[in-house]
């Protein structure tokens, strides 16, 4: 027998052995221990503890009948099956099925299943159980994995999850239920959009108003007194909490009938534009139909505004004034409406004063304030005329080396981040006063610092004491930083250092800083942009040109001299830097109410409230 034949014979022997092994043994030699059969929910020989789950999507009174019918039907169904023992009816009324939020009874039912109190859940349909595919299938799997397993019977689809083939059917039906919710959500959004485009707005309940038979807002005179009191007290200078305490003491009712007020409830009244007769539709929207979480509409969806939609309780001018007070209060200011001030003449003509604590203005307001000065009052920048005397060195073509290549310890600099501003010690040596005024020229992109007294409402302290010595302090500018960065042409992802120079005039030093001489800070290790830091300790990095791809290495010598030498710029004009700034109102609609008139209005409203209570 050759080698090939031997291999074939060996293979046949192995096959024969396998055949013999798989013949098995006789039934008389093997005992079978049967598995516990899967429950038959209609088996009369086994008692099942049954829970019923019912749900309706809204709390509309018209759906109460559906809700009650579901409960009655399943009570009868359980009673008709002698092997079913009713544990409880778990019912959620006025709750959507796309999310578990607020479905308290559903959650309670699942907890009872985990505690071993339930064998079977009976519900009308998959959509009643959950319209969210992940929730529906996920909870069925969770229930099936319990010991002992808990089944779910969906009556409409006749799906019994005790059966192994049920999961595919359940997944398909759950997907259809979820898509049905999606379709309904899209239809609803489209319907709302059509309503808003026709000026048909949703008008939910609001303090101070009732709705007539057409759904229009009609002033409720008793509630309107509360609204007026809230606005007048806030204008006069009371805080939201002080107003809330007053209303609670007076036992004035909220729209829901509560007599206990909070500061947030008062603020909600102050910021609702419907109190001045206007309507702003779609302040919020719901991006995801599954979780129903609303999100503030920041131009993500169309908004619709209609003034004079209904009778106002508060005048529009008072409402606008209050909104500016609220915006200003976010920066820590109270009882003071911020004002823009612009220098009308002299070398600082067109410069606008900046208060680090005021957030009520936008870059366009600063530009408008600057442009409000008569053109002849703003010194024109003249092109430098270069005259080289015989024997002098002609420096045309030479450039000033950027300051970052040298030590900045003794230089005049400002470091500005999106949260803080800090001056170098050299700045303090040039201006010894504790308070200064900061000004910005929005068109020329220049910053000026001049000394002032603490009596000046526009001043701020830029020093702090350490061991009896004045040192620069960090100035919080979170409120005004977006405006400064926008006007200077910077981005809010970096910290910037801007170099300046000192001009002495009228026995006063004034500091000037030009955007052309600014640098941004980047970290050394990654070169990535450095976000604002909350403390004075910054990660190690380096400063670089704001435009690293510019063709020139530095700044032309004569251009640099021209930027900082006021006498060179304005040879024909006297150098006057002490001109007081004048107020500029970028919002003519804003009228500052007379405090005495507001006090009288508060007294009148309180008298009306008290006189009614006496009756």
C-alpha cells in the first residue's frame, strides 16, 4: 500500500468513528429534565400578576374620555381572564410618548417590575407604550432580561414579547410609531410657521390680560395694577427680590393664583414684550421631537414681531428703558442707565468714553457716537511730510523693530483678554492718579487714557495697593470686551498686547495706543490660539504679529513717529486734551423717566390696591 492509499484509509477510519459517535445512545440510557415552558398569557392554569399601562398625549378635557375608556376597557379585560391578577393601572395623562420625561407612572411601573411585583404588562399599542424606538425596544429587552422575565402584550398589534419572534415585529412597529411622531411634529411646525406668517400668534396666559372669545388679549384691570407696580418699582430702583417681597406682602396673585412671589417671576414679567402691546413670536423652539427640550431661538428659526398687537399696560418707552436697565444690571450696575460720552473738540475729538462695567451698547453705537461729532471738529489725519535737513540721517526705508523682540518691562502696554484688562507699571508712572478715563476712537482704532477724578462717573480705578506701593490691577471687562475687540479688529479667541506712547500737554500726560502696534498671544508648545484666562497666571507662550503674513518686518520709521506724535499730526491746531466729553444717546426711543413722577405712580397704584382690599 503506497503512501496515498494509507492517507485515504486513515481518513475513512476517522469518518467512521465520527458517524458512530453521533449515533448517540438510547432513550433508556438518558433522562431529559424539561425546561420551564414560556408563559402562555391566556393559560388558565397559571396565575399572572398583570399591570395595565394607559396614556393620552394631552391634558385637554376632550381627551379625558379616551383616558377613562382605556382604563375601563383594561379593567374589564383583566377581569375576563381568570388567571390574571390586576396589580395596578399605571396611567399617564397629558404626557407625550416620545420621551420618558414626566411619565411618572411609567417609571413607577418599571420599578415595580424590577421589584418582582409584575409578570405581564398589558397596553393598547406600541405607540401608547413608547413612540421612541430606542425606549420601546430597550425597555422590552430590559423586562425580558429580568428574573423571572416580564412580558409585554400590545393588544392592537397582537404582539406578545414572551414569544421569541416578537422582537422583529416590535422593532418594525416601533419604527413606524416614531416616524409617525416625526411626521406630526413636522406638520405642526409647518402649521405654526403658516400662522405666524399671517400674523396669527399664540397668546398663552399672561399676567394682566384675559382672552376673549376670539383668543385676543384683553386687559384685566386688577392684574394690570400688579404689572404696573412691578415696572414702576423697578424703574425707581427696587431689585426684583424687593419687588417680589412687596407683592407677597400685599398678597397679590400671580397668573396661576399663587401669592408667593420670587425674583425670577418678577423678571419674567419685566422682560415680556406683550406688556407693552407687542408680540415676538417663536422666542424658543424644539430642535428634537424626541426629547421635547426647548432651546432659546438665536436666529435658528424665523421670528415674527408685531408692535401694537393689543392694548398695552406699560408704555413702550418705559418698557425699552427697563430692558436697558436689566441689561446693564447683568454687569453689576444698578439704578444707573449707561450713557455714551464723546469728546466734541480738541485732540481727542471723536473719542468715545468706555466704562468697563457697561454692556448696554454695541460697536455700531460707538461708531455712531464718533460720527455724531461735526466733521470739522474731528482733526483730519494728514500724511506725514518728510523733510530731511542737511546733515541729518534720512531714515526713509527704515523700519521700527517690533517691540516683542525687546524687553517690555519699561514699555507702555495694555494686555487685553476677553475678560480682563491690565496696564503695565510704566503706564502708572506716567499717570499717577488712581482713577483714569479710557476712550476709544472707533474709526482710527486707537485707545487713549487720560487722568480723572473719582467724582467722574465715567472713571474707574486702575491701581491697587501692595506693600504701600501702587501696582496695576486687573480690570474686569467681560461686559465691554466684545465691543472693544470688534472695534479694534481682534478676535475673542486670543489675548492681545498693545503698545503705546505718552504725550505731555497742559501739564498732563495722556497715553495713546494704536491697533497697528498690537500683538496677539499664542502658546509656545502648540501654536494654537489661547483662550481667555480667568486669573493673572497665563500659560507660557509668545506674542506675534496680528497679521503674521504681512510683507513688512516692522513699521516704517516715519509712519511710527506720525502715529504717536500729536504735534506732528496736528501742527495747525492747538493741542487741547482736557475737553469734557458730552453725552450721546444712540437710542432716541429711550427716555429717562422723572423719578418723582415714577414715585407718584407707585403711590397711586398702591392706593388703588389698598382701597380695593378695604372694600
